[in-house]
């Protein structure tokens, strides 16, 4: 047999084995009573695997390099993970999969696990990919190609890094570095168009409210994460807790105020596309680092911030350990947001009674929640108009459209498909 022809299959096989080992070790870490030190001073080596030659970087669940894994138990509901290599030569081999290797395995899906609270929510994770939106499309293709097999009601695909992440209007979402939450949630279109209508007393909920619903869930989780880490680790920090705000239609910002001015920096963004009869909802949350955003050019935008600017990381021996800490925080954040949306769309009997009796599936409830995070005084700039007019929001309509007023002229206009800086 031609060895050259066999090599791609071997690479893919090793990559798939890596994913299976990752799932196995995750279960071991959550059930084995290992002691845990919050500063990562105590480490428990579970496994050091595979040397497999390939171009590019080979890290975690994939091909190429030395895979070092340290799992530590952080309680019954989550495990922390640190990847480390002691020697400089091994360190040089550790990296994300090369794009060529990813392409060789493009038809293969990562292994899935069921969410521990609801088996109808499927969870996938890859260490490196072009974009979680690309991975989500593969998952949808697999689901729709096998009509006789079981299907999820929702799924989540997350990644530690992306080589070609994208935002609205194909703008670049900088995410090649590890440490931020990068994920896509898939929901059947019928879950919004049909099932949600039934839950809302037969009244259709406008599809234009979907990004606002997702934005509210993301904002809530960011708020909770900030509050938890701030109250646990605020000693020695000179920053106050920022206010979580939303920007129509698809961003989450952090507001910092001083006596003289307020700043609004972007911490998360949302992109919604369709794939066959599914909606795929791409979400990026800056957790461990804030990418540098250009001030001009095709990818210009608002200055970015991240959660780690307001939260102390664990004290680690080197920067790689801190990176892996934020990777784990990001994975948990992705699972929490996906679970929130899934349980809202598909509540259990007890939750369904509460949500239905309080009207939480109505368009009005979606708008009220989103507006609770809105800062009406925030001045915005129309991103894609020649003059980049400065405006403020004056009202939000029932279908999610907004009415804005130009700061300079006082002219009002209604917007449905525009974006702001």
C-alpha cells in the first residue's frame, strides 16, 4: 500500500483518538477525588501521550507533537485542565493543528457528549478549527444526512482557537490565540418558528428578536462571571466592576465610568446564519485576552476588552498555564450559554409551567430583558454609512427594529439591518 496515501488516514485516526481520550479523561477528572489547589501549585499527571510527526503545531486532541495533560478536580461540576511541557524542544512541538491536517479530516466530526442535564443538548469541542461556524455546518450536514438516527434538539460546538473566525459582513474575528470563548449553538428553525409560537399562546415571535434573546443570555452569563470572580478575587485590584450593556443588534459591551466620561468596550459578539433547516448562532466572548481591533480598514471597529482585565487569573508558573485556565473558563461559559438557550426553548415540565405562566416566551418579555441591559445614553456611530453619523437610540419596536436620532441634525430614522460602532 502507498504510504503517502495512507498518511492522511493515520493522521485523522490519531486526531479522533485524541478526542476520545479527551472525553474519557474529562469523565475521570469529574469522578476521581483528586485534591485541588486554586493556584495550581499541586498538579496531578493523568497522561502524557503521543509523539506523531506532522507540520504545524499539534496540541490537545489532535496530531503532531507531545500531548501533556494535567487534570485536577475543581468540584463535582467542573474540572480544570492545564497543558504543560518542561523541555524547550517539546514545547516547540506543542501547537494547534495545521490547516492542511484539518482539511484532511474535514469530513470527520469531533466526538460528542450529552449535556448532563438534558441528553437532547449535544456538546462538541475541538482544539483548533477554521471557524466554529464551519464545524456547525458539518454537524448539520451529518444530522440531516441520517434521518433515521436520533437528533439533538440543540447542539454546541466550541473551539479553543480559530484560524478564520468571522463576524458580521465577513469581518475578521481575531481568535487564533487560545483563551477566549469561541462557540456556535445550533437550533432547529422549527424550535423558533413553530415550537416557540405554541409556547406563546399561538402568537408568532418575530425572528428579528433572536439576536436580542441570545444577546441577553450572553450578557447575563458575563454579568454572573464578573460578579463571581470579582467578589472572589478582587483583593489588590484597582478596577471597579464594569456595567454589562448591550449594543443593537448583536454585541455585548462593558461600560467603565469615571467622573468625567464613560467608555464602552466590546466584550462579545453574535453572528446568526442558517444551515439547511437549522439556525447556527456564532458567539465570541473575550475571556482571557482582548484582541487589538483596527481603527480603520475593512475590520475597523470598537475597542475590545476582556473578562480577565477585571478578574485575577490563577497564579501559574508560566503564561501557558494561565492561557489554559482561561480556556477552561471559556469552555464552561460556552456550555452555560448553550444550556440557557436550550432550556428556554425546551423547558422541562416544571420550567415550562413557570415560563408559560409568566409570559417569558413572548416577544415583549424578550425585549424587556434586552432593554434591561441597554444604556439609552450611549452614543453610537453608524458603521457602514459614508458619513458614519453619530446617533442615539430613542425607541425599539415590537419586531426588534430601532428608531435612532442623529446627534448633529436631530433627524430620526428606523433601522432594521444596520450596524453600529
